[in-house]
């Protein structure tokens, strides 16, 4: 009766490999000819895999009573850098479980093979401690663990944050439960600069608590962009100071299902402290049903024959009031969200309503657009882009805007999402000289039975025909979890560890493709997320030494 | 970029329908030609739908300060029936949110349209308060709500439990937040006697907390059988008093990943208090890899050529020691689990190992089985059934045991699970005179994108060729959530509300098939589960007035 009719039981007695690995058995299924073999990876539980790792079998102990994470003497970030101080506390708690450590009764002395300190050394004169991460941020770091101190060197705080996560992933418990770490040297930097997760707070409202938990988990996976698809057709939870009616009328509930300015600020700061950019998306002219409730005349009235039908289509592109609204609205957005980019959407515009409307038809004639409504769409988008440009923001747009030939600023990021032909699209976009990010193979809202993380893992973003210069224009990708079927009840386990596969693809070297090794590391990484309180779902039959404590 | 390219926005202003319904909008997608229309059901949020419901628009208020659930005067179950007392508290808390109610400052008086009491009246001389539910338990009840008191009549406590759940589902909040209920008359009983959920605690260990939360949710959906697939190949978490080595060696961890006798007792009592039977499954002779670790010589040694390969196959059917072990083991099982039935498995026996073993070959020759290893399988099962029969238990078995022509007791329940041909199988099993339950269309571990609950809902268990007498042998069905891909992190949202679709199919009248009405009731029912602390996942874009508070 079990679902796995052909069930290959691989019970390997696992050797204790380099001390970096929890020890347990996994049952692996055959899938697509892949048979991951369950054993300890020589890279322990590191995820995503750093660019260069040198490990040794020299094991050092860490005492929760005395171990310190400190600013190195020459560091440009001192005790006043609360971003780092905050991170030290966070990683101390992850490593030592946050338990209060009793002072030993005898005078405490450093043992012969003990690691007493991690020194964090920001090497560049400007640590960027109080700044925001950006697409050009230096995220590199070097980590040297050897007795008696470990040193984490990074030009900027962003690299230091990643290095702290890596350090915490190196710590393991020996057979007596003592915290240990092996002498290790790591040089690390991301392969791609833009490594994002899209969450959709319109189809279902996500409580702030859920968003923060996922930002925390993103940091564990070295993601650095939270693409906040904040509004869409179903609801408008963004509380705008300039246009409060938008959420007052357009949210599921104007008090319990909105993000207040304070909420948004908290999300942005929580993300910044973890090296994560927050890029909001305000998608127009389609996907705007919820906007129309609080902003009369913003949407196009659809007609049934000669009469308005009572329903509405995309944003009305022929009224001056539309652009006046957009100008004020995006002025607010540009000041609320500090990131240099805003995502303007521009996808899936349905022309039927525009076609039904006599005023639109007249306008099309006046402009000489004929029957080509994509010209009208481009007309709108062009004006919107000009408005946003005056706010000094760069913009990201979904691929249709590029496909329709809209004139884009050179620093525009084109977001490729349409499955089937995404390689060709990447070729076209980069041939035209635009930077691009890939999401088409990483729509994590699509679920299926089995280990689909392997499919995400096997994607190679540069696998398209193009010159070296074109490949350089691919700045990364995003895993998208659209909200039709997820809310606070199931989002987190559905996202993790499936998104972790995307994380490694975007961070690690191109050559890191061993699916067996990935399975072994990811299995332990998922248990680490569970131990840190994140309900990351299992890869396959297995167990975690400390199972999830929630329900 | 959203995944729903053709997105039909149905924003219906919902009328307040009979006061039974929370008020909210839902976005419905087109699927398989079905377009559920979002509006209030005339049956409010009742789930599963009772057999007969008469509602009125007369609304009565309930005061958390004074409302009482009491034993009716003539009831055969008094204050000493802790099952009912426990249920009164549970449902009081569900209805009134468990908040402490302040005594009104003025002398409190009953208002003109108030419901002050629910009287629970067990009408049969034996209430079965201290007994266990069984397949023949009377689960019927009648509920009459009218001013000033509601009366819940049931022959046995089992019906009363269902009636209390129904009562709690009738209570709603009016626009001022006041608890209200409409005058209603309900006559209710289940269509099928066996309505089960299978959980698998071998592929992943499920903490007791997770099991209890799901028993609680089963009660909210009127499920009455917890099929506990407690052990299997990957691990043996059942701590046997007679053979403690089984879990000592065969569990993922002998302390943190086992069910102690006290745990099992707690699960059984928690279930009993909710009218739920606990049927354990100890599946043999296949699916027993984990048994072999703590019980030497139980499994068949596989051979590679002339030498044992070191791996093991199914239970060894040719040794007397095997049957001596089974006798002792099932004697223990029969005393630990009070239910009249035990599930003996018997599925998916792989013959390769038996074929490789020279002793087995010799035995086959001696018995005259030729090359037909299913005869050997039947030989084993026959002996096992005889052993279990001496423990005075009935048994359930997976369909292969029937298919292989094993001689079964007349009261055997044959469990149909193989997809494709399950209708034919139901026909065959019932034609042979055996009772049967259906699981084939309800393997909830198989996931897919979209509203798959509709597929489960549309199943008609009696949709096979057979006489009326045959149809009567179908005693129910089970939704199965095999454990390869679920553990405590994701089990609950993956199970609910998808299993709720099965619950209604097995409880409500055959004619209850309106998918729109089901969508509307189930949407509210799912929010009720969320409000009760269960992370039941959403059906589609929507919101709950009170979203899930966990992460």
C-alpha cells in the first residue's frame, strides 16, 4: 500500500566523516535515473557550498561559557555597528542554542585544542554598516579557523554576515555533545549578485511574523533579495500614506490585513540587518483590480455593447489623472523603500476591456495605434517609466515590457518568467544589452510529488546561446512562490528547503552539480533549519536529531 | 508573471445569508470546467453536511458568561461521564474562545432572544461513556436549537460528540461580534461506519503532539478511525514491552524517536474521548526491514549466488521461530490496542530475496508450491491470521491478501488501495462476501498544483457494478498520508482541508455533490480550523478573519 512500489532501501552505516556531519541514515528513492547515495559529504553540512573550502581533521572545541565573537583590532566596524553586534548575538544563539551557560566551578582555563574566539575584521575603510545592500555590494569573505582563534575577513559587513552563517554551519556536536569545529580555510563570494525570493502578499495576506521568519531563513541560505509582490488583483494590503483609501477599500480587511508604514519599515530593517534588499513590486497596468476600489477612475471601465458593464479592466492609460496619480504614488514608494530598484510589473495585460471601451478606441485612432493594443500598453508603460525615472529609482520589469519594445533605461533589469523558451528570451534580452534575472524554472508554487528540488538544482542559468559579454548581463535569479495556494499555514514548509536548491545554484560555483553530495548536505542543512525553529519540510524518509517542535 | 494566466476575478458582494456565514470574498479559478461561485451556502459553514438540516432566520444570542452545556434530566450519562464533561469544556472553549468572561455589572437577566443552555441527552440506557467506539457504534444524533434551550439527543455518547461539533459549527458572530445561533433542527448520522485517516510514523517519526493535533482535527471533521501505520521499513518506533530490542535497534533513535507504552495509551485515550478508534497496522511479511535489526533471524537472508549477500528480505516464512515470535508479538499488540481490529498489512511482498535463498527453494519444493511464490506468501499470511484469530481480534488486510486467495475470516475488512481498477476490485471483494474500505482515490501524499480536494470530493465509493447486498459491504474508506515527504513540519497543512473532502464524502448523503456549495462551506470550515489553532492550508486566494498565528 505504500506509494513507493519500487523501494530501494539503502541503509549505509555512515562513517563519521571529518567530524562535520550529523550521522544518520536516509532512504533514497530512485528518481529520473538519479539515485542519491546517503552518506556524509566531505563538505559537511555547508549550504550553499562556498567557492573554496579547505578542511582538515584537526578538531577544536568551543565553550559556550567563554567563546566570543569580537571585532578584530583593525576592523573598520566597531561596537557601534549594531548590524554586526546583532549578528554576533544571533549566531552565538544558533551555535550554542541560546541556553544559559553555567560558569565552571573551577577556574576556567583554555584547553589544548580549543577555539576561543572568532574575530570579525571588516577590511575596507567604509564597512557600510549603516547602509543598505545593493546589487553591487561586495559580499565576499574569507574565513580561517585554526587554534586558538578564527578570523573572518570581509571588505564589507555584507560579506561578514555570510561568513558568520558559514562559521555557524561549520560547528557540530561531537559524540559527547561538545561543540566542535575543524580547522578550515574558506574563500567565498557569490556567483550571482541577485539571489531572490518572491513572496506574494496579495492573494493571501502574510502576517509580518511569517515574512520575518522567511527573511531569517533567506539569510541562512545566503539569499539577498526579498522581492515583495505586495499588491495584485485580489487585495491591496500596502497602507499608502498618500492614498490611504487604496488599502482602506482594497485590502481584505483595513486593519487586520494591511502593512502599515511601521510594518514596512520593520521588514526593511530586519532584512537590512541580514544583508537582504527589499524590492517592492507595484505591478501595473494589469493585475490592479484591488487598486480600483479605493481610487475611482484609475481603472478602465469595460463596456458591454454601448453601455459600461460595471466591471473594470487594466489601468486607464488615456487619462491625465492616471499619470498624476502614478506620479504621487511612486514618489511615496520611492521614499518608503530605500532600495535603488523598484519592480514595475507590466505582465499579462488583458486587452479585452480596452477593446470594449469606446474612449480607448478613439484614443487608439488619434495615436495611430490601429488595432495594436500592445502599442497602447507600451504607451502607458513608457510614461510610467519616465515618471519613476524622476524619482531616481532604477526599475525591474517582467519580460513582456521588453518583448513589446518599450524603450528602457540601460540599467533596467528584465525579469524572465515565461516557461518554455526562457533560454531564447535570456539570449534576446542580453543581446539587447539589458541585465536580466531568471525565474522561469523556479516557480515554486507549482508542486508535484517527489524530490522536485533536484529539478531546481539542475538549472544552469547561463545555458543559452550568447557571448561572454551577454552572460555577464545575467545578474541572478529568483525563486517565486505565488500566493494562490499558500498563506501563513503552509508557506514556510513549502518554500524550504526547495528554495535552498535555488540558493546554491545562484551562490556556488558553476561546477557544483553533484546531486548526491547536494542531497547529503541539504539533508543536514534542512535539519539545521528545523533546529533553528523553521518548519523546513523533509527531502525524503529520514529523521532529524531534534524534530520540529511546532504543530 | 502570476501563475494563473486566465484569471477570472469574481468579486461578489456577499449577502449575509441566514446569519450562518462569515462574510468574505474568494477568488475562484477555473478548473476542469468547474467554476465554484463564491457565496454563502444556505448551510452556513457546516462540514460535513448533516443528513437533514432545517434552518430558520430566527437568531438567538449566546452569552459566554451564562451559557451552559448540561446533561439533560433523562440522560443516561451524568456528571461522572468524563468523556462528555471533557467535551463540554472543549466545545465551550471553541465557541467562546476560551476567554474569561466578566460577570456583567448589573444583575444579569436572560434577554428575549437568547439561548441559555444546550442539554445533552443520552437516550439509550447504556451511554457507552467508558467504552471504546467500534464499527457498529451508533453515531447518530438529533439537535434542536430553539429558544430558550437547545437539546442534543443521541443514543450513545458517540453521537453526542458529533452533535456538539455540529452545534459549535452553527454558532457565528453577528456584526457586533456577539455570539449567535439560528433556530435549527438537525437529524444526522453517518453514511459509512468506517471513516479513517492513515498516518505513517515509520518513514518520518511524528511527535505525539502532531498526532494529537490531527486527532483533534479529525473530530472536527467527524472522522472516526485513526489507522496508525506505526512501523515499516525505515524505522520501528513502537516500543514493545515484550521485544524492546525492536525499537532499541530499529527506531531512528531509541529515546527521542519511539512511542512508549504511555504514549500509545495517551493517543488511544485522546482518540476515544473524541469517538475515534485507533487501529494499529503491523505490516508483514514485507515492509519489515526495521524489524530485522532487533530480532535476529526474523527476516529472510538474501543470497548472492551461493553466499548470503548480507541483506535481508521479507519475514522468513519457513522457520518456526518466526511464528513463535509473531504469536508473542501480536498477543502484546492485542492487549495494548483495545480496538476489535488490527491491520495486518500484507502488501507489496518482493519475491526476489525469497527466490535467491536455497532454504526457501527447498521448502517450496517440499510444499509443492512450484515457482509460485504467492503461494508461499499465502502460507505465511494464513498462519499469521490464525495466530491473530486466537487473540480474539478481527483483522484488516491490504487487497493483495484477498487477491492471492488466502482464506479469510468472514469479518475480515479488505482494504482496497491500488489505483486503476479499484472499482473492479471493490466488486470482486464484495462479491466474495467481504466487507471492504476504499483508499485508492484518496492517497493524499500525492500532491499536485491546484484544488485537488475537488477530485477527492467527487469520488463515489459505491460506483462499481454490484448488487445492493454488495454495496452494503462497503463500510467506508480512509484518506492515506504516507510519510515519505511529510513530518511534523508540513503534515498538518498538507492533510487539512484536503482530507475534509473525504470526510464529507464518507459522512454526508450520497446526493451531497454540489461542488460550489462545498467550496463555500469548506472555505469557512478551513478558517474555523485555523481559528482553532490548526494550520489548515487555503483552498485558493482568500483570507481568514483571524489568520494562523504560528509561523
